[in-house]
């Protein structure tokens, strides 16, 4: 037992639980927690310029590394500002522990109680009433994040509890975690038999494969069965898009790929929120997910609630003897990819710009997709060759997410190049974090495709509302001078050749870099 205040009890517990980074903004009511971070080397404190950037940075840190990050923000406006990143982490199944204060008053109505409000954004939430309760709550928060489907958790600690001192028993960091759900032998046997009997199977891999670090198992199964693989956006990289069985992103709006998928007689869907049974109603579906609530009930769907790593390992070990695989599968994949990625069929300038980015980046570099036309285009046309190399903010994405997510990814993976692709409007949501990049030596490259507009919305106004354009044309700063004002490098690149040269140089230079790429209005592919 050690006499500690609540802030010391919190930081000691986080450090002993393996949390390596805390993102936030120092604020009243949390001084003791911030003070407890002073001088520590095992757990790094990053102070941002906006709480939204703190939660998005934690999300990028988690996506790039699989590790848990903490967010420390004040109650009220602080937690509300952070809500966008928390909601994104919830949608993307990212581990994040959020610590905030409380304005809870004894006898206050539920509508004023933030703890109840968190239920819409988090997997679990609790309040510490005394410093002695904090270690057990941190342990439970980490257990929640490391079992089942990872999603944000919240611990409320009031200013009074942070300041209070009492005897605290600290954890030793070796507490037992609950085992993930295990598929039954009967389930595995049935799924293995279905796979062996299928004539035209396909594997559909999602972010759950990344979370479980099960990419090598998925690839080995695909190779043994000679089964092609498609991925979700979160699944990009679980198998290299150079692999002869990989068809890349499962873009159902691309007619030849959709037609090919509709001819499959069986889909093995692993760790994806995509409702494959609805999208491909003619196929039998084996759906593996650690979250029973994610699977749902569908006709022609066989569900297995299990960790992807355990399920894929058991499946490969249980495959019955089957006839030799068809020798033309790789040729079939190659023919489809050749047509889909034929340069002569692509939109311009998107294709040349995306090729310039890919060719300038190392194979293991991390691309962070912004909510702009080039970001959307990257799902299909930016090939990914390594796990955790493509970060997207999922279906609860918003403008402004990409740049702070890239900062978090760089903190988590300092040896890997990290590139964010943003639009001009979206970048300005969190442009102030250029100061954070410079202050903490986070050498991220951000490419801003500048069309002086909220381009996707402007196009919709023009095409769908008879050209009644309102609120979508922007007066932007000089982005190069803006970067330089913050102490970062700023360069401008016109066209794909200049972009390739500028990005190659930026990756090689040990400094945060902003590259402005002026563009006109871009056509939408789908």
C-alpha cells in the first residue's frame, strides 16, 4: 500500500498496464494527473491544441500499432470536443481509454450525468469515487479493451478525487485477461467441410483480421485452398495486394468485380462489419466475428463467434482432403485485376496522382485516408503491401480526422514513413496541429489536394441542385506559408511528377512537411 493522490494512482495504474501514451490538454481539475506524468519515460504525454485532435491522434496510434492509448480531457466542453474521435474509434473497433472529470452532483437528474451519456459512444464506463478505486477500474478498463471487440472505454475521476490522498494498492501488471470466445469443434468441422466442398469460394477479410494479427493465417488458408481474397478498407494490408490471390478492396460499385463476386458459391467473411450475406444473397456465407451482435441473422449464413486468429488456425488444421485446387485461380485473379487497374480505364488526374504517392512511399509506409476525393479513390487504387499500413476513419469519419490520426500513427511507428492525404477544407479542421508535429518531432507528411472548396459537396450542388452553389467555395490561406509559420516545411507540387519528387524528398527529410497539390474539380468514379 502506498499513499497517493488520485492523479498518481491513475498514471501509475496506466503505466503498469502497458499504456505508453496519453493525449490531451492540461486543464483545471486534472492538475494532479498531469503532474504525475512529469519526468516519466515509460509513458509519454502529448499535449495537443484541440481535444478532437487528441482523440483522433489516439485512434491513429491504436490503428498503427494495436496498442492502447489514453486520452485525458476535462469534462463538459473537453469531452464533447473529443467525442468525434471517440465515436470514430467506436465505429472502427479501436482500443482507447478516455479519462475525464465529472460534473455529477448527488441527486442530479440522469440527463445531467455524463456517465449515462457515454453509453452511446463507449463499450464500458465507470466512475471512481476514491483514489483507492482507480487501479481496479483501470484494470477493468484494460480488460474490456483486450477482450471481445475493442472499443473506447471511459473512466470519470472528479477534481476532488484527483486531489485526494489515501492508501492505494497498485496492480503488478500481471492480472489475467478473459480468454476470447473459442469456436466449437463441431462449428469448425462444418465450416471446414463447407470450404472443402465449395467450387468458387472467396475470402472477405476485414479489420478484425488486423486486430487479431491473423493476416499470415488468412494468407496460408487462402493459399492452401487457392481461394481469392478481397478486403474491406480496414482489412487492406492483411494480405499484400501484390499476392497473386488478392483482389484488393471489395468495391461492389465496380461492375466486373461485383459480377465476379455474385458468382461465388461460398464466402468466408472474417472480422468485417460488411453484411456479406445481404450484399451477395446467392452465396453461402461463413461469417467469423468476435462480436455476436455484429453478425446478425441471415439466411444461408453460418455464424461462428470467435477470435479471428483462433478460428483461422482451427479451420486450417481441420480441412479435409479435397481434390487438387484449380490451376487457373491465380490467372482468373490476374485477369480481373488487369482489367480493373488498367491505366487506360482510369480517372485522371486521380490515377496519376495516386500512382505518384504509392511510388514515392516505401512498401511498409502508412497512408492515412482523408475524407476527400483522393482519399476515397485510395480505397480502390492505393495498393497496400503490409499490415496496419492503411488507416481510415470508418463510417463515422469526418473532415479533419486524417492529419491528427497520422500524427498518432507516427508516434506509434516512428521508423515508418507516414503520409496523410487531405482536402483543403478538411485539413483546416485541425491545421493547428502542425504546431504539435513540430514540437514533438513527429515527421509526418501531409498532402493537401487544394481545390478551394468542399469539393464533393460542391459537385453535388452543381449536378443535383441545378448549380445552386452555397457554402462550399473556400477562401484558403497560402498553405506553404502556413506550414512555414508553424516551423514545418512547406512545398507546392503541380501535377503527378512534381508530387512524386516532393513526396520522395519529404519522406527522406527528418522534418514535418506539408505538400500543397493544387487541383481542379475532380470527377467521381462511382
